[in-house]
């Protein structure tokens, strides 16, 4: 169920319309199948296992739909699980009207959205630091589990793909990854496509979340 504040914000726009709202999981899925909206907002004071489950069920029923998690919590672990389940972004309840609308429009266009107030928390969750508090100089040193997984053959990703995945988790662009690994941007794009395919992820963000879940990074 979306909040009264959020519904009022949406009502001020010409390009976004609230087609329905429900606080019941089963009735919400029935409504979604009838309405087939571009974006579904999963709103709550904090994400729960139920939130993750409903996202998974929505994506299974309507794979082309975009899901935006609207939450007041900063539980990065649960939000990460929501992203693994297929959420296209997360935005804070406390965001300005402009930020909330931007988040909705972004996921509707197929882009990913991470609330600016949560970026630092995600980076702390994803970035691995050396024992002296400084980043190691190479992807292999920063991501020993990834290197080990590639070497023992127990994971479908190649060592290079795991290096790319680690650099993605640090927020690097394709161009930055290409520079750090001394390869072309086109090669990076190919690696990213391969990573998402092998991890059965719908996008690079979901691939990173899956890697975190599986302790590859």
C-alpha cells in the first residue's frame, strides 16, 4: 500500500498515475495481472521477508514490470535480498517529492535507482578493505574469495569475470573498469553480459547482490 503522502505527490504529475493500491499480497497480485502497470511500488516502514517474497512473485508473474522498494529503513541486508529477488531500485520514504518522482521515472525507463542517502551504506556493504584499512592495489587482492572460486572451479564465473564483478560492486563504470584491467570498454560489456547470464540476474546490480549473497565478494 502506498502512503497518502506518496499518492499526493504522484497526483501532482501528468505522466504518472496511481492505478491501484493494496495491502494484501494475494489481491495485489490479482490486480497487477489485470492492470499490468509499468511500475509497482512496494512501500513499508522497513523491508521484510514478505517484501522480498512479493517482489519475487511479482517478477515471476510479470517479468517486464519494474519494482521500486519504498522504505524508511536502512537494512541493507534485506534491501540487498530484495534486489536479488528482482527489485529495480530502492528509495527512502523521507526523500523529497522530486527525488521520489525521479526514482519512479528512472525504474520505469529501465534504469536502476539507489537512494542517495543509502549509497554510502551500500558501498560499505560491498567494498572490501584490506586489514590496514586501505584498499589493496589489485582486484585479486581485494576479492580473495572471488579469486579462490575461480581457481577451484566451483563457480561458473571466470577469474576475469569475478574481477569485473568486484569492480562493479565498487561503483566503477565500464570505462573505469576497462582502464583498471587494461582491456577495452567493449570487452567489459561482454563480461557484464556473461556475468548477468551466468548468475541469472536481470541487471548488473542484481548480479552484485547475488554475488554478495553467495559470498563471492
